[in-house]
């Protein structure tokens, strides 16, 4: 379970890093400026799109570490250098790529949204990275808590102290993954709504379905892992099965295993030997009687 969650978190981490299959289609947000309507256009020939005429790329994709840009029909042409605690600033990118004399009236709410995006992106990056490391460690730690013995054999306090740290780690791991997924979902939905709020600009923005599927599947698996760990801890402490084992004579009153002899005598095995103080007389063994086959002659 943790191995599968780790694979999905790795896909989230490496999404949009390179122009490779699966990786290039794993992104949080895709902004399409191919048909953007500028306020002014410099003296240039409109070739494939309006965006290219003013120096912009047709689309921009946002990942956890960087952003990529490209043209319709050509695909991704370049990606920025991966950076820790990366946050996507479309205003800065667009202003740097605009040709001299070109201008675009971006929504006024973008500036306010960018402040929240920067803070939220830092937290999202830290939570995703931490949960990836914890999930990798749990691949090896989680199996250590599983025992092949009956539950009543274990000491409740001992197994509780051994299960409690694992339950805490699995809780933090699930919490970090879910918080990171919630931040990413809320932030990029708001981002998309802000960019598409002014229909006269003709900006298109779509969420990356594959990226969101990967991170939420990982969140669900880590949550299941925490519930399993918590259930295992509670089962050992509260439902150890010792009461039933005592009734069946497997454990004594102190909770110790009852030693049983491997061989029993015929008298002990007889049902009559269990009735009160009655003395049991063993049956005599009857020998077979063979008749003589000889014929007596007179």
C-alpha cells in the first residue's frame, strides 16, 4: 500500500520537470494564451497566434518545481530551471516575454492572488516533499509491526508502546499528504477562476487531471494506512482475545500460556476419567480364542 502511494507521490514530484511522456502531461495548471486579446500590438505579422505576435508562448504549464512553455502544434519548447519552494508568477513571466510596445490588461485581482499563491506554494511544496520521504520510510517500517502470533500471546503494554510511534508517524504522513493536496486543489482552482474571470481577454486555464488524480490517490492510500495502523494498535490493547483464551484453558489467570503434555495415558483420555472422584477401573484386555481345527479319532 505504501509502495503504491510512494509511486504516485514520486509522479507528483517529477511532474512537468521534463518534456517526456507522462511527465509532460502531469501538471497542476495549464494556461493557454494563444487567443489572448492585447491592448496594443507592435508592428509585427500575426503568424500562428496572437500570443506569438506579442512575444508570448501559446501555453504555460505549472509543476511543483518549475513551469514549462510551448506552442500549439509544437508542444513544450522549454522548461525553467527546477527550484525548491517554487511558486508560479504568471505576471512576471508574461511581462518579461512581452515585446516592446505590447501590453496586456491583466485582472486586478491577480496581484492579490499572487501573495496567497506564494505562501501557499511554499507550504504545499514542503508538505509534499515531507510526505514523500515519510511514505518511503513506512514501506520498510510498517511490516515490522505485523506479528504472525496470536494476539493473546503478546503483552498489551509492550505491543501498544511499539504500535503507538508507528500510528503517530502514519497520522502525520496522511495529514501532510492531505493538507498538500487540499492546498494545491484550492490554490489552482482559485488561480484558474481569476485568470478566466475576464472573458474579454480570452485566457483559457485548465487543471491537470492527471496530477490531481495522482496526489489524491496517494492521500487516500496514506489515510488507509493510518487507519490500519490505528486499528491494529486498538485491537491489541482492547481486543487481545485473552478472555476467550482463558475460558478455553489456553491461558491461566495471570495470562501465561498453559503447558500441556504431549502424550496422555489411556485412562486420562477416557471420558469416564473426568467425572468427579469416581475411581476408574481399567478394562481387562480380552485375548482372542482360537478353536483347534484337529479332528479327534476314537
